[in-house]
């Protein structure tokens, strides 16, 4: 485990494309005094910067597939270490996508206190992603790649949620609700001791 980080409070937000991970994660960070990281954003920054990591992960991101876990862990670790001295805790959106990501994070970085799952239907995920595509122009927000990202999410969801339930970490939130309600339910989950 990274020495600087092992006592950090870590909360994770998972869910499919457009479920609201970024929207909710950012707000939780500012309202709860946590440091926010999005694994998708960290990867996009590497791609835009044309770094060695960016060049390696671009093809997988463009296809809507998962990037290899060691690459994502390395990016998280580097960025979390930079904030460790001043951070009161972390909210990480888009991680863990599968059981191996969860166990590796806890081995190499820190224990995860809660994994909040934002539950939305495939239709909602698709509609929100397409709507965002019209304004933000993310390269993986094409109809084809959105469908691939939804399929990747659905394929991995059951094992990770079952694992987190077994470990008493999972909190399920209805992400079909208005953003303010989703945020408020997540905040309650974070503030609840158990
Ligand atoms: P990532 O960036 O995480 O993409 P994603 O999982 O497809 O999720 P999105 O960012 O599209 O959605 P979001 O849930 O954050 O929704 P948002 O709040 O933006 O990952 C991109 C790629 O990177 C992956 O495909 C993979 O290749 C790679 N990757 C990332 N993490 C990885 C990992 N751990 N391991 C391996 N590879 C990884 O909201 C979307 C829109 O909906 C916005 O317009 C928003 O305003 C709106 N909205 C949000 N909530 C609501 C609401 N409650 N009601 C109405 N509208 C809402």
C-alpha cells in the first residue's frame, strides 16, 4: 500500500455512461471537502497530452473498452499522492469497474470505505450521453461507442456489485432521479458511519 495514502478516506462512485458519476462526484467533493478524481478524465488528459500512457490507452477508450487496470491504478496513485498531504479524503468516480480493480486498489493504495452505485436504465444512459455529445464533443460520445460503453458496463456490473455487497461497501442510489436528489442521497450515504 502507498504509505502516504493508506490512511486516506476513499469513497468511490460507479455506474454506466451518463449515470451521473462526474456530476455527482464533483458536487460531493465540493460539499463534503473531498478531493475528486475521475478515472475517465485522468485518461482523457493523458490522451490529449499525447503522453506515452495516452498513446497506449487511446484505442481502448475509443472503442469503449476498459483500459488495463495497472495503468489506471498508476494514474490514480500518482495523482492521489500529489494531494495526500492536504486532502481530507477522496471521491473517485469511474472506479472500480471490476472486482480486480477493487482488490488491487485496496492492496496498493488504500481501503475503500464505500462504493456508491448510481443505477440508471440503458435508455437513460444512452439519452444523457447523446445529449451531452451535442454540447461537449467527447470523442467517445458517438452512438456506436456509447452502446459499447453501456455493454462493457453491463457485462462487469453484477460481479462488482455482488463483491461490494459481500464486503458491506455497496450503496445503491436511484440515478433516474433529479441531479439534486441523487447528490443528496449520495451525501447521506457518505456521512452515514456504517
Ligand atoms: P468515463 O469518463 O468514466 O465514462 P463513462 O463511464 O462512460 O461515464 P460518463 O463520463 O459518460 O458519464 P457519467 O456517469 O460521469 O455522467 P455525467 O455526470 O458526465 O470513462 C471513459 C472511458 O475511460 C471508459 O470507456 C474506459 O475506456 C476508460 N476508463 C475509465 N475508467 C476506467 C477504469 N476504472 N478502468 C478501465 N478503463 C477506464 O453526466 C452525463 C450527462 O447527464 C451530463 O450532461 C449531465 O448533466 C447529465 N446528468 C447527470 N445526472 C443527471 C440526472 N440525475 N438527471 C438528468 N441529467 C443528468
